[in-house]
C-alpha cells in the first residue's frame, strides 16, 4: 500500500503521530513530580501581593524589566543569586520578560524601603538621575476592589483569610504594586557579602580636595534622590548630622564604608532596618572612600 497516494489516511496517521509525540514530550511531563519543583521557602502570593502583580502586568512593567537572573558571573554579581525554577511556582503567567530597558527586578524585594518605592513610582527621575521610566503617581488614586481580588485568589487556588481581604479596603494600586515588588526574590537567601574593609581602616582620601570633588559628583549621581542635594535627608537620613542612624556616637569611616558597600539591611550591626541598597560592587573602594571624604566635608555645616 502506497500511503502517499492516500491523502486522507496519510493526514490521519500524521496527525496521530504528531499528537502522540506532543503528549509524550509536552503534556505527560507536566504531571511528573520531577518537573514540578517546589521549595517551602516560596509561598503563594497574599491578596495585596497578587493585586500588585496584576497592576505590574496591566501597566506593562515586564516590557522594560526582566524577572530572571541568568547563571552568568556578571548577572549574579549585579543582581544576586541566579533564578531557581521553584521561584516561579505560583506565577501564572511567568513575567520573565526579554528586554532590560530598566534593571532586572528578580531580587528587588527588600533592597529599598517602602517609602523609596512610593517616591520612585511617583517620580522615577527624582530618585534615578536620567531615568526614562514614566510616572505612575496615578496609581495612588485608584482603589483596589477586594471582591475581584478574592475571586482571583479562589480561581488560582491561593490561600487567603477574610481578614486579609478586609485589609484591602481603602488600599490603592500603588500600595499593591509596592507590596508585590517587596516580595520579589525574598524566598532565596542572600549570601553574605565579602568584606571590602576591615575594622579600623582609615580613609586615606580624607581632606583630599580632588577626592572630595569626585565624591560630590558620585553623590549627585547616586544619592541625592534619597538624601537630598543638600545632604539633609528625605527618604534617607540626614548626612550633615555627625550622629548617624540613631546611634549614640559617631560612626567611624570604616563603618560608614560598610553602610555604603553593604546597605542597611535588617540585622546588620548598628544599622537601621532596610532602605539603602548595597553599592559595593557598583562603586568600588576608591569611589566609596571619595564619597565618604565628601560627606565628612559637609558634616555639621549650616
């Protein structure tokens, strides 16, 4: 029998072959435990986080921001540990993205304070010099609809409580997207950062006019959005005060270096909780010492 001369039979057999292959290679593996990675560190979204994810998707944030760190040395150094499959267990659909007009957000959770995010979403250029991200201040005027969010939780099978739904009353889409951003990447433990200075190190660039001028430029490019052009603080602390972060005594230069290099994450010795991201890998030792020289030159000035 020459099957090629029987077009109907040939079509039926080809269809069966393709469907069989598709089932074996695509559908069947979806039900295997080995292809469904799970880690108890990754928890389902809460109602406010899920609402924020919906806002993130509706505003097309994934067109400019990715949410996946590839296992490449440069990416891991910049964004943190590479992405794990189980991190996306509750993402429907995935929001990996494919273009980085803005930075990757896979590890943004906890990197900045809530206050920073509110100000950044309202006016990105104020906190990030040269940013071409549009303003999203209008999100603060759009209230969430708890009933719709509850329905979404039921459809997706995510757990929630009556109290969580009631807490959504009066909250806005701005509140929601900030909550969502603060969750991203937090399930993956952050590895300890290697120390760039040791206790007692002295700033050899102190009182150096060239270093102070360099530090001023670095500050204007990276720090004015949080600490103000006059260093008197806004989102961040007042840097003209010689007493830092609620301490009862002044920080030594090496301690200020650690704050700038490592950020102010919860649990670090003598530091406030959250707010400031680490700049160590981004700036390097010379730039940080120059920045400290400039800050010291501005302390206690009227």
